[in-house]
C-alpha cells in the first residue's frame, strides 16, 4: 500500500515529497496549516477549517490564488488515493514560498502547498475513562494565537516539558487567565452546569471543534459562556476538558497533580460525555460528497 501525499500540484509517494531548502516555511515558519478530521468519506467541518486557513493566510499577508473549493478537492482526492484510511486526519500547509533569505516578506512568490493524511489514533474506552493530566504553564507564545501558523515551537517545547514531567499536556496561563492547552481549547463546567471557555480573541485559536461543540451544547439547551477564568476557578470546576480535531473531547481529571475539586459533585453523565456523544452523532450524520 503506497502512502500518497500532495506537493505543489502533484500526488506523490510520501517518501518522494521534498521541499526546497529556502522555503520560507522552513526558514521562518512563514506559513499556515490546518488539521481536519476525515470520517464517513468526508471532512468534518472541512469548510470551516478552510475558511480559517484563508483567514490565517490573510492575517500573515501571504498572497495566494487558492480557493476553498480547490483546496477541498485536493484533500478529498488525497483521501481517495489513500483509500485504506477510513478514520483519518488531513494535514494541509501553505507557506509563502521559496526566496533568498530576507527578513522581510518578498512579493509574488509561488506558494508551497503540502498535504498529508494519517490514520486517526484509536483511543480505548479505558484510556478515555482515565482522563488527562495536565500542568499549568506560563503562556510563552506570541499575541497572535488566533492565527494557525506553523510556528509551534513554544507549544512543542511546553508540551514536551509536560510529557517529561509525567503529564499528558500543559494548559497555558497568561496573566492569571487560562487561555488554552498546547494543541487544544479548554472548557470548564461550573456547579450550575454552565459551559465556560475563553473568548475567541487573539490569545487563543478559535477551534473548529470548540465552535461545533458550542453549537451542539446550545442546541441541547446547555448554557455556554465565553469568558475568561483563572486557575482557581478551573481547579474548583465540576469538569475540565480539552477539545480539538484530534482529541475531540478529552476530560482532564488532574491538574498540577491535584484532582479537579468539583468532580465529585459533578452530575452523571458528565457534560463531556453528553457532548462527545452528540458530536459523534453529528459526525455520523455527515453524508459523503
Ligand atoms: N491543533 N488551540 C490550539 C493551539 C491548537 O493547536 C488547536 C488544534 C486547537 C483546536 O482547534 P481545532 O478544534 O480546530 O482542531 C486549539 C491541531 C489539532 C494541531 O495542531 O495538530
């Protein structure tokens, strides 16, 4: 079974895909990307991911001529070339292109576009039931976390620091405010069953899963509040969970080696479980193109 990837207009065997050494993505992280879930022969919220990619490119002043339709076609064709994958992810990246190394942004470059697909990691119910552990960490990222740029060094270093210390992930805190995890958004549930998450400003990525879950929650008459909260409030919450296209919903049971205090009094089934099932129903309802 050959694994195909996409590079600048061609579908090639994965190991034949090479990018130029002076690609601005390689030298400056001068590019944007998306990770999209693929289920039932279709991309889950694929249009929203591509709209966010367009926004990221715009915010980075990266000129390009791609349309959402073209990009979607590339993604779906890549899955059909890798038809051994059923539940999977598509990674799609566009950089400014190749140029002699200059600290400014040259104009009229030919973008570099790459896409890869990979199988979705299957998580056992036991693993899910264990919940995540996390540590808190100063949010050392820049002030444009709303752009999904390939500059992920701060997140990678902090994620590794968490792993080295025996945690599953780290939750960023900026000036006392919980922003998001290294690769996911953070939600808490208070004792009145309100679902609370950081507002979509420049200090978080406005997650597509986050947005979808907010919609699903509201349809299920769950009150959603987009507001800031700190570590104390998070520790007292009945539930804390992370959301992303790869994790979907992952409850966090322990932070900084302490149990989430409100968990004992939390209602059963948890909101995380209710929302996860509702999300799965939503994914199940997506018909193929
Ligand atoms: N990351 N916040 C950050 C910093 C992220 O990197 C991600 C996703 C999210 C959740 O976004 P979404 O729900 O659209 O996946 C929030 C992806 C999965 C990644 O970089 O691999």
